């Protein structure tokens, strides 16, 4: 196999266009095209860069060898044994694939797309990045099933400053189960809380417990609603009210709110 054929094969294996390869080597698409046609030959500096980029020795690149790299003047044929490296220009992509994607793709300068992905923009089953999307996702902005996000996250189980999901934890939380300074959800807990079942300093819900509470059943210092309750109250008393007025309330909600009602204190 000639050098021109080898270069074209290596480029295509990585799914790069001639223009993309040229960008990585600091040359134009036309230059890459001439190399692959065999009309021109790259300088030694570019050959060395190709070896690093493709993770192979110059001997493999130029002559098809497996264990040596040509250094210095090519005419001297001085060779040394080298260890291959696949981490080139801040990027690593494993040869092994899962569902057609690299098992591991690390790109500290740009996008990463692999089963395990780490990059400025990362997408994978496990992903870490400034912008991260994956089943398990960690990033400044994250989307996934299990999510940790410094600024914002969307997913099933989410922890972030702004969180939206089935289980949401954050300064601002929106979800079925929402816990945060400001929270909105079916079961909501926070300083400002709104939901079907709500606990918070300012609480709005079908059942609401808080210093300022409003709901069908409201327990608090300042209350508004159909049934207004105030402290002190026992768990059994609160339970009886809920079961009488809202008999379809889930048992674990009744237990939780009855326990909370008996032990809460409003300043």
C-alpha cells in the first residue's frame, strides 16, 4: 500500500473529510487531496504530525511497518522504538465501539460522542462536559436520566441550581418530587412551595403546610382555604381531617403530612 493510499484509508476510518484532516494538520483541503492523489509528498514536519494524529509510527505511515518511527533525516534511516499514543491534540477515541460509537471518547477542546464521553460538549451513556447529555450526565448544563448540573439540569433524577425532572433538587426545582428554595411539583418542599401536596414557609397546594399556607386543607400561622388548621395539632387529628375531606390521598402522603403537622413549628 502506497503512502497516498494509506493516508486516505486512515482518514476515512476516522470519518473525516479532506477539509477536516487539513484543519487538524494546518493545511488546506487541496493540499490533502494532492497527498492522497500522490502528486505531492508532505514535509517531514507534517508526516510527524500525521503520526501523532493517527496514533501510529512514521514507519507504519510511510512503509507499513509496526514497531519503528523514522526520525531526523529520512535518508539516514535512523529509527527508534516508540510507544504509541492515541491521545492527540487533546482528543482520544477508542477503537472499540458500542452501538456504533466509540466506547470512550475524550475531547477536551470540543465535542465528545461515545458510550463514555468527556468534552466541552459531551453526549453519551455516561457524559461529562460543560454541556452534557446522557443517561448519567454531569455538567454545567446537563440533560439525562440521572443528572448533576452546576447551573441547570433536566432529567429523571436531577440536582442543579435550576432543576427540572421527576426527582428535582435545586435552588429552583420543578418536578413530580421537587425540593428547593423555590419548588413546584406534585410533592413540593421549599421556602416557596407550590404543588398538589406542599410544605414550605409560603405554601400553596391541595394540602398545604407552612407559615403562610393556602389550600383545600391548610395548616399554618396565616391560612386560607376550605379547612384552616392551626397549631397545636396531633398527627391523628390531622390524619382524620385529611381522610374525611380527601379520602383518595395516597397513604404515604397522609403519613408524611400528619407526622410533619404534629412536629412543625412556625416562627
